C-alpha cells in the first residue's frame, strides 16, 4: 500500500471526521483521480508530441492519450481532429504514489516556492494548478529536454465544497501558500 494511502486511512480520515463532524466514514471526502495534461499546440513539431508523451509517461508510469481539437478555429489555424495536447488520468495506487512524489519531491524543487496557490479550487471540491517547468520532476532527464514544457494538474475529490477539499489536501501534506 502506498504511503499516502496509508496516511489517508490512518490519519486523514479520523482527523476529518473529528474536524468536520462526520458521523459516518463514507461521508469523508477522498481523492477520486488526478489528471495531468499538457497543451502542446499546433505550432510545435511532431517530435514535441513524442517528447511530451515520453515526459508524461516517465512522470506517471502510464501511457498518455493524445487529445484532439473538437472545433475549427480559423484564428489559430486549428482544424477538427488536429492533435493539440496529451493527458494522463491516474487512479488508485498510481494516483497516491504520484501525489506522494509530487508533494515531497517535485514541489520542493520549484524555484522560489512559497506554497501552492489557494485560488485553484473550482467551487465543487476539485483543485487545479499549473507547473511551469517539468524539470522539477526527478524522472525528467534535463539533457534530453528540447522544448520548454509545463503541465496542468487537476486533483478530483469527492468533497462537496472547496473548504472540505482544502482540508483534505492540507492533511495530505499539500503545502498551501499562507
């Protein structure tokens, strides 16, 4: 069992039940999935997609899916079906392992890091944030990195409110800005 899953079961659930006043264990919010996505765009070469796929696969341990444009946008010279990005959805064991590595290994490597912003909540208990540079992940080889890439991270929880989700993530060691 991953360390974060163990921490959730042994520490977070009892703490949330006491703090939020839940009467049943099933009321306690939990992590559903983590979605990592990269917008590559149409201007970059095809090897940018290959590099992005390799980076996401290395970070997550799972093969990414290529996302395609759903609409034509003339201003961006975008056509339906054109490749625009890549994404990975993590659930279960891989989700907890990734969150552990992200919080304890990648975030401390971010330059001038003062905590993740509190503004990333969407109103229904999900959290979104961007990582400007993928080189903060130890799995990325800096010599092979040709294109500057960032990624978007979405943490989907079963919490009904942002307050519950923030409390859950704070207890899971996500360092929020003061």
